[in-house]
C-alpha cells in the first residue's frame, strides 16, 4: 500500500515539474523566432490572416490616406525582422476619405494661386523661389502635386515661384492686393513675389479688426522694380491720445486711411495794411480786423474711408479760436477719398467720426 502511495506522489511531482518547465519556456524563451512578413500594400484582412498564421498578435490603427480604404500603409516591426511568437505587430491602415482634384495654379501670381488652393480645401505647403527669365516675379512656375491629381482634402500643395529674371535690378514685380489681410500674411505675400515691406503705420480704426491691412502704397497692380518697398497701413485698437501735439508736419501718402495729415504754413492771405482809419470808423473796423489776422493758416486734410460693408456717415469737426464748426457731414462709401483745405486761427483740433464712432483727433498749431 505504501509503495502505491509513494508512486502516486512521484507521478504528481513529475507532472508539476513538467508544467513548470513548460511555463518557463513559454514565458522566458517563447519558442522559436519567426520572421515578420511584408504587409504594406496588402488588404488588412490578408495581413491579419498572415499574422495569425505565424502565431503573432496584431493591432490596427486607421488613418487618413489617399490609398484605398483597408489598405496597409505601414507596419511595425518592419518586414524581415525576427521576433518571438506572441509579439504584437502594429498596422496603420487607410480609412479612405474624400479625394478631390488639385487645381492648376501655374502661371498665376502667388496671391491668386494660394487663394484658389485654399478655396478648394488645400493648404499651401513649401514655397521655393527661383530666378526665371521668362516668368514675371511672383508667378507660379510649377506645383506639387501637379493638377489634376486626386488627393485627400486639406493636403499640402508646394509651389515653385519665380523671383524675376537673373538680371536682378532690371526685373520687375506687380504689387499684389493685400488689403483686408493680416499683417503677417501680407508680409509673406509680398515676400513671395520678390517685394519687401518698406514701412508699417498702425492707425486706430473702430470699424476694422486689429492687425488688418487697410491701405497700401503703391496701389495694387502697380509694376515696380523687384525688391521694391511697399508701405502698409494696419488697423490697431489703441486709441490715440488727444493731448498729443503734432510737432512737425509729416509726409502725406495719398489714399492713406484713416489717419489725417495736416500741413500747416503761414498763408499769404493776410490783408494789406490799410490807411489809418478815421476816429469815427475805428470802433467799426477793429472787430473785423482781428479774425482776419488770426485766420492765417491752412489745414490740408486728406482722408481715405476704410473698406465698409455699407455706407456710413462721415463727420469732420474743427475747433479753433473762432469756435466749433462742421467741415463735413455726409454719407460715404468704402475707399472714398476725401480732401479738404480750410483756414484756422492760432491752433485747431480736427476730429473725425465714422458711423457715429470716434476715429481720429489731433491738435495742430
């Protein structure tokens, strides 16, 4: 009886030792290695069957791609790698998506080309500029991907843009219209066509979002030498301080908005000396003589109405030694150019209101 018990215990011990060794081999050794097959370009169903046949595990991630839906785009580990059985293979699989044709923007200027790409749902990618004797500066020479390729929406389209002829200073560029665009975008557009920003003036305007280009000089469409300077007038939300005094006249850029530039000078309008009045006429002439002597300066007011969605009322007021008077009060449209020359006495303050909102105020001697 004892021998039977001892034999049973020995058998149980051998089974336990064998199970332990098998577990240890499966966990720490894992059996023989297998080579990861090439799965890229195959359908996800075929790839999963192959992975399972080799004793491997799998994980699938779906991403946007121009490949057909369900196609394997990439894998990890790479094909040819030796791994143990039970290793996880990561597959990136195309989930398809809408594909649209790329518009042909060759021979267009950079601004129009980038606008067409954005309207079609694409993103402007890398922009490379090269010298070209045939294409004017700022013209798109080539694009990648080329039209009419079908690619996913929001894909990047890179452009090759001409920077003018190899002659350098002899080449010219057409000034693009950057009004209504942000300052950074306007700078990039000008740079892409071979021009540079010569200066930026920040002007308060309650009707325009801060950072938006309101006006530019030279005007859009003007042909200037390559690397020429373009001045920008950009809106700001910082109101001017009314107590500041213009110490010296500044140059007036025609069409500048909404800043008012006044050039003050002594006018040759003073009355000529008159003979000594008779005693009985002196009380009558004295009050008439004083305003004429004081009104000896001319304010030259130049104002361009900023872009408007609808006409608004423009009102200009002047306050000087003779009191307050309205210089202009009428409805204007966006882009309208206002010019006024008016006399003032001693010193004056010009205030502009657009649509009932304060736009500008400055004091002049």
